[in-house]
């Protein structure tokens, strides 16, 4: 009997490991009446969501009680995290039990079976937070249901697709300016100082049905105290908004989108607060007056940029557990990165 029970225990542990070794799972509030589950989806070649999503998950889980599951892009063999593999995101089935999805992917290509989990999530009318490249989160010939192609996810679900770099890439930064008409919106509680070194995106598809919460002022340099580029700020492009979406089955839902979201952007405390506030608001909870968004562990984001060295990701051999509680990994700067000292660096 003891041997039998031991075998059952080993099988149970093995099953749990198989379920979660491909993701970073951070338990939240033990109270089932209060706890909400967020699935955070990393997977982009440029803006380092493999760094930012675990950091946000730590804040959301440890400080605010959300259960968080971070999905990562894997290499084709499933041995290490590889943001350059557009088909590599694993764990889409975790959306089944999620109350909210936080996505920052860029041009991902899920299989038809994987896409069904996204379709089911949308058809339930569940809310989404999208950062930076979520406006062009998917690409390819697939569809979510029969109505929304991968390329339409941005325009139809997030409110906007890929348009342009309105600011000069890696030269001009983005200063968040609160939209005066919506300054009292709960998502903006405690949010006054938002700056990031990623440039302002061009926006053209938003309508009167969208609620613009913040606009992006193009700054002359990547320094937080940089002056504005007046010629590019009349009018200022929307930087953060709420969008009502229609799912493939006709169900209505709501998304919050911000075109900021590079890992170095999230050095901005109020940008982190904006995202945490959106998580509370979209899950039907009261937004804190001044949400605690201090890092749980040290955060050393690398600058954004494409990494074309084929040996880069195999040599790092990153696993979800490497981003877990008590861990604070660092990564080499992409080639051609500008000097940007407005962040923490590990002590030498």
C-alpha cells in the first residue's frame, strides 16, 4: 500500500510539473471569492516581454492577490525560451480558467488548435490588456472563429493595428499626457508621470466608441526630462485607451490597450500602475487610490531591439523558473542599443 501511495504521489507531482513547467505560475489570493486569474502572454522579438511579463506577474500576484500564469515562446524543440520563434508560445489552454489576458505578443502564429483557446476566451466576452505590439499580436492565415483573422486581432479586438512609428525609433521618446476629458477615470488613479524610451506609435482607427485615457507626446530624446517635438504633437497620438470589442460569436467585451510596453518603458512606476489599475477595473474590482507597484524582485530590463544572433537564445538557455520569485535575471543588450542609464543595473 505504501509503495502504491508513493507511486500515486510521484505521478501527481509529475503531472503537476508537466502542467506548469512551460509557464511561470504565481499563486495569488487564497480567497476564491476575491482571487482573479490573469494569463500574461509573452512572445515578441523586440520589446522583451519575456522580461516584463514575469515582473508584472510578481507585482500582480504578490501585492494584489491575482493568480498569474505567464506563457512564454519556446524554441521548436521546447528546450529553452526563444522569442524569435513565432509559433513557439505554449500554454494557451490556460486561458480557459482566466478572468483576464494580458498580452504583449508580436506577429505570433498559433496553430488552429491553439487559436481555439483564444477564440473561446473572446467568445466569453472576457477582458484583455494589451501592451505595445498587441496591436499586431498575430499574423498568418489563421482565424479566431470564422470572423476574425489573425491580422484583424489588433484592429478589431484592441482597437488598432500596426500603423507606423510616429516618433523616431530609438531616438525620440514618449511622454504620457492624461486626456483631460477622462482624467477622473479609475484606471488613471495615481497616474501622473508616465515616460518611456520607446517611441510613440501612429494611431488612425479609434472611433468615438473608444475612451482615450492618455496621449503620447513625442520627446526630442530618450531622456525623461526631454523637451517635446511640437511638430509631431499636433495632434498628439492616443497612447492608452479602452476599446469595446465584438467576439466572433457576437459577444461584447472590453480591452485596454497602451502602445507603451517595452521592458525599459516599465521602469516608469506610473506605467506599471496604469496596467495594474486596468487589471482591477477590467475584472470588476475597485481600483486602489495609489496601487503599490514597487518591484517584488530587482528588475534589470535590457533595451529593446531585434536579436538576430542565432546563438543568443540557445546560449542563455532561459527557463520560466529563471524568472520566478527571488530571481532577477539579466540579458545582454541587443547590438546597436543606445546608452540609456535611467534604469537599475546589477552591482558589479
